[in-house]
C-alpha cells in the first residue's frame, strides 16, 4: 500500500510542477498547438496554446513508478518486475511516437504531424515489442479474460495472443487520441481508468490463489503512478486549458491502459472501464462508414464530443457529462469485478 501511495504522490508532484515548467518554457519559445480548420468555431481561439504536455504525464508516471521503490518495509521483496517495467516501456514508447507527431506539427506550424502510416508503424513497433516481451519474458497468461484467468479463459497460442495484444494496444492508444479534443476530457477520463486498475491490481495481489496474476502489485503501482501523473496534469489542463497533452500524452495513456488490462488478465473489462473511449471511436467509424456508403453524416461532427458542441452544449457541459459517464462506467466495471470475486466464495 505504501508503494501505491508513493507512486501516486511522487507522480502527481512531478507532473504538477513539470507541467507548469512546460507551460513557461513552451510559451517563452512560442511553441503552440495549431488548430485544425475542421473543428467547432470556438476552438479557433485555442490556437497557440502550449502542447506536448504529455511529456509531464509520461515523466511523472515514470518517476513515480521508479520512486515508489524507495520504501523498503515489509514489501522489500516486491520491487520492480519485468511486467511493470514492460508496461512502463509501452507508455514511454507510445509517448515518443506521439512526441514526434506533436513536434512536426509545431515545427511546421500546421495541424499535420506524422502521416497516418508513419504514426501507425511507430505504434505497431512499440506494441509488437512490448506484447512479445510480455508473452515471452513474463508469466502473463496467454488467455482472453473478463475479470480473472478462468473467465472465460480462452487460451491462445503465443503468436495469436501477441497479435491480440497488439490490436488492443494500438486500438486503445488511438481511442484515447480521438477522445483528446476538449480541455481536460482525456486526462480526466483516463484518471478514472487508471484508478480502476489500481483497485484491480491491488485486489489481484491480495488474492493470488483466485487470480493467479504474477507481479500484480507492481502493475497496480504503474496504474497509481499514471493516475497521479494525469491528476497533476489536469490541474493545468482543465478548461480553459493552459496546455494540451498532445499525442505525446494520449497515445501513452491509451497504450498504458491496454497493457494494464493485459497484465491483469482483464482485457474484456477494459471496454467497460474505458467505455467513453470506445464510444468516441465508434462515432468516428460510424461517421466515416455512413458518409462513404450514403454520402450522409450520422453526427454533426465526429468524434461525438464535437457533435454535442455543434448541438449547442457549452464545452464544459460536454466535458463534465462525459466525466460523469466515465465515472459511472468505471464504477460498473469495478462492481462487476467485485461481484465475480464474491461469486468465487472468497471473502474480502
């Protein structure tokens, strides 16, 4: 428990002050976010807002995770593990891909960074490396599960599991990236997701005979570090945002959530906890498919948060309501996880 608190606390402080420094440095050097023309009219005033704030999120998460092991009490044998390190590697690797995309945008002063093929190849490289490492060098179960290793416990050959993991990591990274369109929306929603995996990881650690997840505590520490980092960043990113996370933050967050699900054998729980990210992605898929097939749009604008803006909702209203939706879905996911635990006959 001390490691969890240390990870979250250190990450929060690093992210909080690191983000403030980024705002100062980026503003001084006039490095700001170009705004795409195809956005609601109110977003044009945000042009020039400092971006790449995801650097503070990734740095805060990494330092919080590494700093958590400063405490060596009764948990002295529960330090860094390969699983935890590989999850952090995925977060950092996806963050680097996002950083390259953000830097090209600000350097060229237009909202076009890496082309879609280059960005996807970068994400695939990170996802394949981490998925293969998890499958080959840790004891992560090569199964697809909801809340534990036997539910449903669909076992896959190593290559099939790696392919499944790659789809989950890249899909989750892109889903968070699509959600990052309003001040604080992605950071606030991700905070709920990481808090869920703090609970899942710690509970799994407490009951190894039920969940059979190795390195569960270290995985929970990663989640706690990312939770603290997101909250620290949100202090400055809440509407009206003084800085944007950019692809640096959104890709790192999405990859991190996916890897936490893989490491805790709860891949099918992730779409419930991260339901907002799923909805945002589906809205884009439906919009594109409908327009190509019929020439008509389903929504006024996609992703769906822009649809509500175009319908007249103030930006803060959209953000808060989507946070509420995310909170409800997170509570539902944790409730289902605990209900399954009670079904095993164990007592908390």
